[in-house]
C-alpha cells in the first residue's frame, strides 16, 4: 500500500484567494488536503494554527465563503474540512453537509465532537456521503477500538499529547500500539499527525501508519511569507514526500 501524504492549511489566511492557490500547490503532492474552517475558539490547536484562525477571521473568512472557495478548486486530491461543532450547528447541519457535497468535500473532522454525541451529525454525513473522520489520541486507549470501528474515510491518530504544533521529537512506541489496536477492528487507513515537521519524522511515521499528516509546519510558512508563501510551500512539500 502506498503511504499517503495529508497536508493542512487554515482557510482565509492570508486570504481565501490565496487559500485556493495554496490548495492547488499542495495538491501537487498531497493525497488529501485538510482545510481548517476558521473558528474563534479552536481548542485542539496550538499557537501557530490558533493565530492563523484569528488572522483569517479578521480577514472576513466565513463558512459560506469557504464553500465558495472549495467549489472553485479543481484538484485530484481529496478535500477534508476540519472544523468545530459550533460552526456546523450555527450554519445548520443539513445545510452544512449539503454544501460539503456540493463543494466536493470528501470528509470532515470535528475535534470537539464527543463520540457519544456523533449521532447529531452522523445522519447528515451519511445523507450526503461525507466521511466522519475520527480523532484518536494516546489517552483513548480503552476506547480506541470503539472510536476506530465507527470511523470512515481515514482515522486521524494523534501522535502525542497536547495541541497541534511543531515538535522536536515524535515518540512512536505508544502510537504503534494504538495502530495495532485499530487494525484489529477496521481496515480504514490510519494517518498520524500533530507536530510532524521534518522528513525524518515523516519517514518514522510512515513505517507504522498508512500516511502522515503535516499541518502546523505549512501554516507557519504561510505566517512567515503571507501572500508570497506558495513557492515556500512547494519547496517544503517536496522535502516531505
């Protein structure tokens, strides 16, 4: 099985026009592209992505505008939205998932949606054929099989405790154990993310999972280079695959 590469950026940073350009650059070597819907209280995010959310909101990024942007993108990569449950409820569940389908979205990740409450959105995801992608953390070992069994599209396995952000060191012993548990109950691909920012880290992850997710590193490049980030994204992307 070919190992997958999943990239992430925050929509609207520095503008939605640039988000479209960055998605097209990422699509050159990404199997899946996660696009973060800006939210004022992104609990799972570290400082880098949280700051990107604030910049995007200040620049006028909204749910409706994100869908318009995704509709204008023509890429072979699968598109995934990462959001929190509040924007989905505010927009309206049926309308949100209908727009996901119309925008060519493959799946959705909702970090603050408890498994016990996933039924509130699962019916709409199923109605419009959108994968509800679970987040599984190292702290959820006792629940891992239940979480994995109900997931679809792919499983986002968190590499370490805490929020997102670049890390100097990635520990894989516990993560490898969780991958093994997941594979006992499902053949849904397992992608590992949170803190992966070097080719060496990515290669280590590929040895135990079906793919690697890189997010904060791309968002940091955009923070540093703004509207001129495309060439820097492309250079970093090539180094990671």
